[in-house]
C-alpha cells in the first residue's frame, strides 16, 4: 500500500511538472529540488560506489536485462533510473557515487548516511589500489581535475587512497542502518559476470528473468562489446564516449584488469598502499586485507 502511494505521488509530481511547468524552471530552484526529493523518496533501492568500481558495467547489464525482459527496445540501456517513467512494473532504482567522495578530502566525506535509512543499498567495491589507478586516468583525461603523475596523485589529499578508504569505511559503519545492504565486488563481476548480475537483479527486485536474457545481457556487457559501443558512440551519451579517440586512457572502458595497479607503481609505492589498507580499511572489507 505504501509503495503504491509513493509511486503515485512520484508519478503525479513528475508528470504534472512535465505538463504545466516551463522547462527553464522545471529542473532548477525550489521546484526542481522538490521534484528531485520526491523521486529520491520513492526510489526502492540505490546502487552506490566510488567512481571506477564497475558501476557503468553493472548499470549496462542490468539495463539490458530490463530492456529485454520488459520489451522496451531502448537505444541506451544505461538510463535505468528513468525506466520507472516507462512502466510501473520496473523498480525505481537510483545510481549514484553518493556525495562525490572523489572530489573531497577524507575528512570532508559524509559520514551520516541516515537519508538512506529506508532504502536498499547495493554497494559496489573494488580493490582500492585498482580504483586509485583507474580513477587517476579518469581524473586526468576525462574529468580534468588533476594534472600530474600517478606517483603525485598517490599522495595527494583529494580523491586518492585516503578518500577511497574513508568512503568505504563510511559505508561499513552505516551498513546496518539501511533497509538492506549488499556488497558486490568488481572482482566477482570480472570472474563470474552472470552470477554477479543475478545477485544484483535479485537484490534490486527484478524477478523471473530467463537464463537466455541473462546470457545475452552478460555478453552485451562484456569488456570487448562495451569498448565497441564507446568507440561508436552507440549510446549517444557522454557517459560512454571517449574524450579523445586516439588516447586509450581517455576511454570510460579503459582496461578492466584485476590487480593492474602493479603495472603503475614501484615496490615502495605498493608497500605504501598495502600499509594504508592494512591499517585503515575497515575489516568488513577483508577481501582486500588478504591481498595486502
């Protein structure tokens, strides 16, 4: 009953706004804030992560499943958080990097996650060392928020290893304060993409998906296919578009290698990262402590 009421209020506010509110004020100011808050309130679940933890990959596979399962015939299956506008049968799922931790110093990262108290949280994680490397290339070639070497980025105070660890720890401390919490690792997605996809779908409330659709979505979301999609700008969206076709490091789908950080740091730098993880990362993420 409550779920239906929330959906009705959400849908009513959205479609009424689309029908009578001029576009120039629809998404800004108090009205825009109210509409965003209404949508946040009505969302069933959120997929959250630090950047470069596989969110785009998972988002594409889940979107492809929804596209095929519900017969939507969409050009861009990544726009999952808007699918509720197409059919009320589709769960209202939010995707977010939550508080943009990559743009903050560790002490600035939000610790209070009470706004998610009634939500289901699928939290994507990846070895912080690999996150660091992948985000470095994103920060330098796509976001243009850093201009320096990877060794310089390693010890900087915004978006580097301490920010990654602080964000992980914030959610480790808040995992029992939400409706439901599930971690899904990049490594699991890499080693067994179909199993990881099924885990995500079950948690997000997308039921009854045939095996053939899972197989197709997994193939569609493969590294090789996503690279082709980005090269061709097939989704027609900047999220899946290289900033420089001639520079492999400017691609959203860049390398996708497990443990690839060892190719970028020397022995002392790796020891520095290992010590940071061993001493600072919450034991909840023991899968990465074992590698340290």
